[in-house]
C-alpha cells in the first residue's frame, strides 16, 4: 500500500501532464492526502474555493487515477484545513506545519518579492538550434540589463521554454546585480493589478511601484490585446523604464506584428528592440533535455528510454518533462529499475491517443482566435482589411491542409461563390512566396491547430 505522500505525488505527476502549469499551481498547491480509510481517500485543500473547484472540475479524473494506482480506492473527499494530518492506528495526529512536511514541488518555491522560481536557470536550460538566438540574447541582457537588446521580445509556441528563459534572465540578474529590483509577472496579473488600482483609486501607487523596477519581465504579453486601459498604462510605464535604461523583457506566442488589437505605439516599441523566436526542438535536443532533467533529479535511464520518449513527444518540452516525471515516480514507488517495455506501458496513453482531427470549423475558429476576431467576423461579408486577410488565410488552409473543394469552401463562408475561394487561395499562395512574415504567421496558426 502506498503512503499518503507517495500516492498523492503519483496523482499530481499524472494531473500535471494534462493541465497548464498555471492551473496546476492554482488548484493543486498545498494539497495533500491526510487519510486513506474505508476505501476512501481524504485530501486536504487550502480553502473552500479550491475545494469546490476540485469537486466540480477534477473529482472524476483524480478518482480514476487513484483507482488505477490502488483498485481498492472507491471514493474521494476534499476538506479544508491547514494542519497536516496523518492516520496512525486509526487516530488522527496533528503534525508540524513546516515546509519540509509538504510535497516537494519546486514549481511552488516562488520568491514572493520577484515572483521568480529559482529552479529556472541558464544551467538547466538546454540550448539547441531551435533556441540559440533567444538564449544568446537572454545571456547578454542578464550581463548588461537595460543597455543591450531593450526591450527583449521572445516568442514561440506553448511549452517550448519561453517562461524558463525569461525567469532565467531574472535569476541571473539577481546573481550578478543583487541590488537591482526585478519583477516577473504575467500579462493577466498585470491587467488585474491595473483594474484593481482603478477600482480602489490607487493608480499613483501602482505607477510608482512599476516605475521603480530595474528589470520588468512580462509573460504572455499577447493577452494585453484589446485591453485599451491596460495598454495605456503599460505604454507609460514602458516609456519611463526605457528612458531610464531599465530592462524590459516580454514573451508572446506570436511576434508583435501579428498581435491584433494592440495599439500601434506599443507595437512599435516592442519591435524597437530585439525579437527572437523559439521553434520546435529537434530529436537530438529533446534527448539532451531529457538527460539534463534526469541528471538534475538525480536519476539515470538507458539511452533507448530517452530516445523513445523523445520520439513520441516532439513539440512540447513541458510534456517531455511531464513524461519523465511520471517514469521517475513509477520507479520510486515500485523501487525497481525501469526498462523500455515498462516505459511504453507507463506512457501508453500518450502513444495510443488519437491524432488530432482538424476540421474546417477548427481552422476557422483558430484563425479567428489568432487574429483576435470572432468566428462570425471571418464568415461575414466585411471588406475591412483586418478581416479580409484572415478570411483569405482560413480559405487557404481549408484548401491546402484539408484539400477541400472550392465550392465547399465557398459554402462554409456563408455561401460565397467558389471563385472567391479560388482567388483567396491563389492570393495567399503567391504572397507566401514573397512574404516571409505571412509564411511565419500561417505556420504559427498550424502549430496552434496541432496543439489545441
């Protein structure tokens, strides 16, 4: 029978593979099993909000994982409580509340002043052909913040290491310049602070706080799209920091020119510094990443295991690490060496999952989302430039990737004539040959289709 800690670590290792890091940290931080009794597992959670969310959103998934780990488990309940409890001889004993008695998830060890996670360093960042430029720029910035590559704008798909690289810069600056004030924040959190400051009539304090920062790091800046008041405040903060040689570092899932509903003055400033993209890692780099992560965790597997994992997970570094964590946990719980057949069995849900089915509707939705439009905007007859181009791209992808007929494409767009579809396809096909930026946009859309 598993101990409470072993059982919950196994559950979290599997949950982490299926949700975003932000969601995982939000809903599973400071949770742990306090008892296993009468075929029921009781999980302690930090507050009633988390309790309600886990019961509604994750109850079935957690119970399924628990049952797979121990077939005798039939039920699960969540309770709110700060004490760490264990059951010994059917009696509940209150144990100490020290951090050592909590689950050891490095993702949670955040510096409250900077919001940086110390586990994200340059030493633990694997460099390959897919990320050489952003890595070199990041190192340069950390050695001379505010005076080179300002702002630094890094973009790329989900799970490719943007957050790691951004936070590595912050941690390196702390090491090189202990007196500098550093702030890492997501654009959603920044927006929330703006809203709360307006609501509470504290805008002066808000501006003062950010204007005193030496290195400002904002993740997923694309989410400022359409938020006019937040963009306005960020524009003024950006100018003050830039004029005083304070470093600004930004990340996005796309380059500045393709972030829709972004004011031109902000777009211009984003493009005024260094822009570098992180692409998908090649096979050799994926193997190197797995080896480094294993080394950092104090474990070692055979070459064939690393190669197998790298062969089935090709587009997402976060998923690579998640698969590795699952194997490490299996080895720890069962206290036996791992071979390739075991790994195939542990990761069978990854290899057996069906291929993503890309439909016409999915293409239209993804194109609309990429350009911050509504689906109906693309389907209607508007001749606005900001709508015509996305519509043509959607038609192009329907023809190029799904091999849809032109009459079929016309019907999908509110019954347009097939000649409109032909014109759109030819126009984008020709423009791609001359316009590398357009080709890049379409590749980003395709990446989103595969990862959505």
